[in-house]
């Protein structure tokens, strides 16, 4: 998506050769028009897979996942990072490290929102090492549902997450692939 790449160039801040800050675009402020375009793009890529639910991780993936779910006409389910006050006894939980937050968190989804006959599309904002993605995939697998693929807005190709998922047989589609952040410059892979 050329519009997305331009927004990354215009609004992204290279923090280091490993970290790209996208607060003005994805993680703190959201561009509604661009987000809806990204949702349409993901929906078009996965429409033939007969998705029944879109899942994501709280919180930065929610807007893109919502736009995708809207375009596909299916519910959005997001994994919480902590339990809500009314304790849910029937939850699927995975403990995962967060590359950007530098800590370990729990991902939780209530069992009532993932069923064995579901066809799940995972949508997220950025993939680096892929720990959150792998945790969410384990939750989907434990629910008995079928993961049909993953849509990622920004893939950092120089980190192992996306390739590890592809090597495990998961279809992963990225809207923007970044080859390098070295020298403070954003270099796209395609």
C-alpha cells in the first residue's frame, strides 16, 4: 500500500535500528480513512477463506482488526492483556514477552468467543519477534478453531517473527515490509 508506506515515512520515528515508533499512525493516534483502507485490503486478501472471526491483541491492533472485521461482516475478538474485574473462569491464557514494552504479559480470551467451527483471521499492527502472535496462535489452537492466516500492517523483515510464522505453515500477509531502520532511515523491502 503506497499510502501506508508514505504515512510511515512522513509520521514514523526511527528510535533505533530495531525500533520504529508509529504513534502518530497506529499506536496512539489513528487515521480512520487509512485504517479503513487497510481493513479493506486485508478483507480482500482473505475473503475467500470464509473467515468467521477476526482476532487481535489489545490495544494497537484493535482499530485495524475492527476495520477488517467490518469489511468481512464478522465479529472482532481481542485478547486482553489482563483479567477484567468480573473474573472469567473460562479463559484461554498465554504468557508472552513484549518486545516493545520490555516485559511479560498475559493474553486472555474468553472461551465463549472462540468455537471449534470458527475460521480465525489474526490481524495485528506490527510484527517484530512474533511472541504475541505465537501466543495468540496457541490460544486459537487450544480453542479448537482453525487459524486461516495472519494480516500484519508493518512487518519488520530484519527481525524473526514473520518468517518464523511462515516457516510454521501460517499464511502471513503484510501491507508494508521494512527491510532496515539502520542509520535512522526507513528502507522498505518491496
